[in-house]
């Protein structure tokens, strides 16, 4: 007998497994052997720059695109050859994809109506989803009568009423202003946790990834660079790319050779400094009379702190100082950091050395 929450294959109902996913468009390789397990019941973010393959991977999970090779499993079931309608998924698109001639209620229920779900069941699901998302007073309106945030909630409600174990989201907040994006991040995360659904969320915005995700899959040029919790990504990036991509402002990564003559700064190097890059988070850098000399090229005063951009051995190096730092472009400052705050990467491969 199958245990509650498990499929007959023994996998959690909402678990998504990818193995050896390859995809090319013509001569251009988009995905190169992606193997990944998305845990059931959590929010996993696919994060990376434009063109890294994250949206293509999401479309392959959804069945909207077919992989050239590899398998997609949902709840332990191989769905690689199944059409989207038989994969048991819900999806929220960047454009919301609402029908302008239908009311909010009709938009939310459209998929259930097509699948000929009973009227009583449809009404019950509608009431539940509308209540969760604060849409009850808006059910008779048309999309043109809604704000951007309200339209986003309608798209979310449509996903909820499907009662799918897995929900896919493709940059759903990119059309909203900054304040509304922050509010919707909180709402989506709270909704996901309340419903216990598996959510796979695509974004290029590392702030969205860090604030929402249980796990973040950082992608680059069709490969997975690192699959970790937000804290692990920040505290122990496995490549120079991840170090520079995650963090605001990003980690300073400079050739260790630019610190020639600064023995204290190179004391923790795990090998010949000529073959290494040093990484230090801006918030770990301090102004110190005994530090490395650097020329200030720009200052950004943010109120609570100041970002000081310098040139260190010909490379950009940013320090984050509390309050008003009292320096200006053209000044020479001395920068220091604790040995435990240093990250070391192989210069050739960019992989973590220590």
C-alpha cells in the first residue's frame, strides 16, 4: 500500500527529478546534461542571467518544450513523453495570460471549466482561492479594471484552483514596480508555505531568490553552477561566478597577484597565489591604517552605510562602510579584512579552492 504523500514509485508526490536534460536550438546548446532533484513541498528558484537556460528548463518540466535527451519525473513518474495537461502541473507566466473578455472568476476557473469539473467543486475552489488572495470583491471585474498586482493575484488563483502538487512560475513579478514586487514576494512565499505545494520559480533577480527560496539553483550557460540554500550560496559560493552573482553589492573577486607584497592578505592562500583569485564580501572590508592601499574611484552614500568603490591592483574592489565614510573620489584609503572572510578560487577554472 502506498504511504500517504507518496506515489506508487515511492517518491514524494510533488518531487521533480531531472536527469541528463539536453537541449539545443539549431547549433546553439541551451542545456547541457542537467541533473537535478527538486524536493517536494519547498520553493526552489532557478537563478541566472538572461540566456542561461533557466526558462527553457522550466518549459521542459512543463512539457511546453521537449528535451533532446534526458528524463523528467514528477512524483517518481516519468512524464517526459506526456503532454502538459497530463503532468499535474500549474503554471504562472510572466505575462499573466488573462483573457480580457472574461471576468476574474471566469479567468480563475477557465482550466476547470475546460476539464469539465463539476459546478459545485468549481465554486468551492473559487471561493477558497479568492479568499486566500483577497480577490472576493473583484470576481465580477474584467482584467482591464485591475491593477498589476491584482492581475498577478488572479494568475496565482488560477494556479491554486488547479490543486496541482507542482506550480511553475516564470519571472512572474518582472512587470511590477519595486514596492509591489516586494509585497508579492512575501505573498507568494506565504501562499506556498500555507498550501505546501512544490514551487519552481525562475528569476534573474538574486534578491527574489535569496528572500523567497528554500533552495537556489544557480545556472550559467546551460549548466548548474551550484544548488544550495540561500545561506550556503552567500557564505560558501562554489565558483567565482556564483560569488559575483549572489550578493548586493556582489563579492569582490580579484587576482591574488594584485596583492603582491601584502603578506597578511595572502596568508590563507591554499597554494601559489599566482594561480588564485581572492574573494571578499564588501561588508567584510573595513578601513584600516594597516591595510592595503587603494584609490577611491566612486562613493555612494546610502544613509545607513556608504559603498566605496576603489581600484586595487587594477581591479574594482568595493568596501561597505557604516554611515558616512567621509571619503571622496581621488582619495587613497587602506582596506583590510579578517582571514576568515577570504574566499579563494582557482583562476583558470573559477572553482572554489578553499
